């Protein structure tokens, strides 16, 4: 489906032969992993770039933090077995029709998947291994919360196959943790961090990461520096630092709206983020994504798959996936599960998926998304990968468009954002997207004229 295929027409270098904008109904002929039909067997759909990344969502937490808008429900004793059965049922439905290519990463996210228990993690991994095979070096991440993962639990997860634990530390001062409405204190984070250190020394756990939230009202740059330094002194090889976001519909947003909690400040948050690269460099970590830092070689393979436009399978409440699709001109379908735990259980227990109609990723929408995520990466967007996916014509048009956008550089066939432009990254990406979008519109207009007024859908 190369954009430079014979007969394709181009304007300013962008082909129109890959454009379509369908939204699929559940049984449209996309060839995706729809429930079984009586039609002739279709070839199985292989993922780009030849391997799978799999996301599994556990939708419960002991307490719902007031800033959080993830798909999760507070529960003292979550129905672990029921979630497992529904996830396995969803995997069976979604994998029908998909090529069982090797699995290079599995990510157990949430919610608080460290509440699920090692038998559930083991059962999911066993299912995936039987279906397609876990690659020998498969990265298997589990998100764990301090206070919701004792030493024995963490050991059990590693014994079940988890190779990487991402600990939701958020802050290392009790004052900031209370401000964040977390249920654990700093000591609970330290207990978990010591266990992770021990598991790494014993060789079972390959990687340990921590999440921090910064830019809380009143928090100083020195406080963030102290937390980062303490974590890195402890030997972590990966760190994610997220600016506190006041998400709409959350209790925190309502408090801010009523003047009962202070709002965050963009300039304050930008200044805090700006100090991170130099700070982590002293411990050998590099920024490889705007909010993510790692010792070279310890980058999160699973998240890189999202950011580099790969296909991935996602199951669980609220989970979003990107699957291959047989529709001509389509680059995949985007799946989005319901955020309702009850509706998700009900559908899967009746043998159905609980999802919105999947959306087709056209060349235009797929490239747009790739720009959004790929330009957040230190390694930027490799034009050879763009050419392999969309054709040489699109890759060279993109290179030309990028070269004209201040803040972007094109060196050795790779587009990256200049370091000084990272603070205005959203504007830089928007400028490139507008330039690329104009080219698509011109390409569409040309095709409409060429086809006697019958426009592309
Ligand atoms: C899916 S959450 C779950 C991880 C785990 N349950 C926990 O809270 O420790 C992943 C990360 O997103 C970040 N996060 C969630 N909501 C956020 C918000 N509103 N603003 C900034 N970061 C947020 C936190 O750092 C959190 O660790
Ligand atoms: S931030 Fe983590 S622990 Fe808190 S409600 Fe969200 S998913 Fe649960």
C-alpha cells in the first residue's frame, strides 16, 4: 500500500491512494479480530513491525486519588478472579484473526495491578505464551503502588515472570503525598524501593522504575531535585516525571473550581521539568521522551512501541489498542473499551467485547499520531521507518515540511526537536501537523478533480 505505488497521484509529495476515513461498525469487513463468522477464513493479520506489545488493565485501586482520571474504581477487596476470567475471555476474542507473532512486551497497568496477585499475572502470561510465545527477552512490566505491594507480593510477581516494576512513588515527602491524596507515606515508598533493590541484586528483576508527579502548588524546584536525587542514589535506572494535571471531572478539579485548592502553574511546571535532564545526567540517565529518563538500554520498550506507531493489543476496562486491519489503505484500527467496569464484565461474560466502534487509522490520521508521539522522543522520527510504512514520497514530503518548521531539525534522515524548543513542543508539533494536513487536503482536492467530483470518503 505504498504511497508511491503506480497510478497514485500526489500533490506536494503526498499521495492520495492511502486515504480513507471510515469508522467501522462491529462487523465491518476490516478483517480485524472480530468475533468468529461463517465466512471463508481470512489470512491472519500481522502486527507492525512483526511483533506484539500487549497491555492488560487492572481496574481497581484501594483508594481513588483525587487527581486521577484513569479507568479505575476504589475497592477494598477487588474481584481478582472475575477480572482474570474477563481478561482471558477478551484476549481470546481479540486474538482471533491476529497473527501470533512473538510478544516483545507486556504491560500490566491500572488502576493498581499489584493488587491482582501473582496467580493472575502468571495465568495471563501463560495464555499469551501459548498463543504467540513470549520473546526470550520479553519486557514484562507491572505497575505497583507503595502500600499495595508487600515484599512477598513483589517477589511473587517476579517469580511469575515480571521483569520490570514501575513504582508509583509520586513524591518522597509525607506533606506532598497528603497533598496528592495518596494513601501511602514516604516510608512505604522506601520499603518498596528497598525490596526492588534487593530483587534486582538477586537477579530476578531486570529493571525498576519510579513515577513522580511534580509541579504541585507550593512545591519548590529544590524539593523535586531532592526526590529525584534520592531515587537515583538508590540505583533506579528509569524515572518518569509527570506534571500534575488537573483533569476534568476529578474531585481535584472541583476543588480548584470552587477555590478550595490552588491551581497549578504552567510556567512553574515548565521550570521544574527543565532542570530534569541535567539533574538525571549526573546519575547516567538520559531523557529519551519528554517525561521519561533512563540509563541507555533501560528505556521502556513497551511505551516506545506506542510512541513509534507500532500495533499493540490492549485488554481490560478502558483499554485502547491499535490492531492491524485488512481494509485497503488502512494502517490499523483503534480499539477503545468501555470505561464502565460493570459493562465490561457483563459483555465479556456474555461472550462479547465491550467497546466503542473501532476507528480506522488512515494514512493521514496514523501519520498525525506518529508525529505527536514520535517528536516527543529524543531519537525523533526516523524517515526510513516513515518510508517503510507510508512510502518514499510521504517520507520526503514530511522531511521538507519539517525542515521549514522552526524548532525542528532534519539530520541524517531523522526529524528531532531542538533541545531549546522542547518547552514549546506542542506548538512545534502543531505547526508541522498543519503543514502536513494542508498537503493532504491539496492531495484530496486533486483526487476529487481527477475523479470527476467524487471525493474521497
Ligand atoms: C496509570 S497511573 C497508575 C499507577 C499506580 N496506580 C499509582 O498511582 O502509583 C500511572 C502514573 O500516572 C501518573 N498520573 C496519574 N494521574 C496523573 C495526573 N492527573 N497528573 C499527573 N500525573 C498523573 C502517576 O505518576 C501515576 O503513577
Ligand atoms: S493514581 Fe494510581 S492509585 Fe491513584 S487512583 Fe489513579 S491509578 Fe489508582
